[in-house]
C-alpha cells in the first residue's frame, strides 16, 4: 500500500480511539 494511504489510516485510527 502507498505510504500516504498508511498515514491516512493511522490518523483515522487515532481519531477513532480518541472519540471512544
């Protein structure tokens, strides 16, 4: 997977963890 996609996924995961 492209690096940009991996970074985007990390940011989404961090956002989801912070919201919970």
